[in-house]
């Protein structure tokens, strides 16, 4: 039963700012954001990333400063990605489980300076460490081996947990890795280390600037279609999410973000689990390019897209715009 025009005028509630505020269904705050950061070697180093204007790689001291900035802005979590030096990349990605690798040094430094005032999320996948740029171990034909890779990812995850990571985020899309990592974390006494599974991660054209940022882009031959999902599929995404939950994921992620909000909404409707989305590097670059070309207002584009993630059902969003958005939201 509903009234009809003119008794019903939906514009009444939109007429003033106070009324729009009163009727707003979705709220976006800095606490919804996770800030991805790129780590590089050195001291006092900031390296701008050309395909991600406004985003830099920072040496560990700079990462600590960004973490402190995040805390002051009300951002609860950072996500770390290393740009491993070329001579430390190998076919087996062994640097991934070196306890003194760049990631572990960054994790320990942030933990030491910031205590538990900020969460540290770490990506589990071999691509920042392999000479071939794939996320796992490859056979002679270049095929990424599943079970052999899972065994190495477990070592990588434990290495990160021992350094102090709070959320382990497997982004590799190997079958069975969440269960293997969860069991290893439990056996290692890391009961409170969470797993945020990149559950529905697509073989996307939107990852280009990220691969520049971690230095794997120039190395990668071919694509990642034998493990990342086909963009044509959504039923399969629900199967992936169901499996990762059954294997022990505390939360799941959909990636990329904006072109896949239908997946976010379906996951949210079907499962009682926190859903995150990754607004990936190519999406960030698109917004920056649009703003630079005068095709839209940067601040408005940033806030509208982040609100769209919340409206679709996200618990939180990984975004390179996190600090900027938080500043806008904090007024
Ligand atoms: C590594 C990883 C990728 C991203 C996050 N983790 C790249 C890839 O799978 O090739 C992409 C993030 C972005 O584009 O911002 N497995």
C-alpha cells in the first residue's frame, strides 16, 4: 500500500541538507578504509609510481610515518606490498619466507612504533618475489602448480605472522590455501591472526599499475587466467567464497571493486561473513585520469565510488585513496 502523487513526492525528503542527512541509508567513515602501501629498500626514500599518480613507494621509515598518519586520520588498517630488489627475486620466490625480507622489516617497524593502534594486513602470493612474476611456482611449461605453491604460501604466511601481521590476505587463488594457512597458524599459536581471503579475485586488466608498483609487471609473461577468475562468472565466485569460508576465512574479498559490485551484493546476500572489496590500482588510475582531464571532480568521484561500495554491502574497502578520503570525511 503506497500513496500516489501528489500525496507522495519523494523529492520532499531530498529538499534540504538536514533532511538528506536524516534519510541517508549508508554511512561512509574513515574506519571503513584499508590503505594499501608499497614498501621499498633504503632510508628516507619516496619513489613516485608513474602509473599511480599521487602514490609512492616508501622505505620502511616512510611506511611507519604513513601508519602514524593513518592512525591520526582514523584509518584502522594498512595493507603492505613489497617492491623486492631484482637480485632477491628467484624462480621459487624464496625471499617470501626470509624473516628479514622487506615485508617483515616493515611489519616489525610499524608494530614497534604503533603497537596495536593499527592493523597490518599482508598479502600472501609469490608475485613480488618471483623472477617470472607469477603468484606461484611454475612448471617447465609455465603452468602455476597448485599444491606445491600452497606449501610455500604457508611458509610465507607464517613468516608474516611471526613478524607481527594481523590479517593474512592470500591473493594467489590456489585451491585449498586458506585451509592450509589456517591450520599452520593454529599450530603456530597464531590463534588471533585473521585470514581475509581474496576469495573472488578476477583475471583483470585493472591490475597494471600495481604490477609496476611491485616491479613484477615487466617480468610477467602471459597472464594469470589459469588461477584468477574469468570476469564472465558470478556463480563461480559464490563457490569460491563458500569454500574459503568453509576453510576458515574470517572475511572475504571481491577484487577488483567497482566493476564487480554485483558480486559484492550477491556474496553479501548469500553469506553471513564480512565482505571487503579492493578498489584496485587501475580503478584509482581511472579516477585520477578523469580528474586530470577535467572530466569530473576528484573529491566527489572518490567519495561517490567509496560510498557505492558501502551501499553494495561492503564492510570495508581497500583503496589507494584512503588517506585522501579520510581527510575529506574528517572535514
Ligand atoms: C598479487 C596482487 C595483485 C594485486 C593485489 N595483490 C596483482 C595481481 O594479481 O596481478 C592487485 C592490486 C591492484 O591492482 O591494486 N597477487
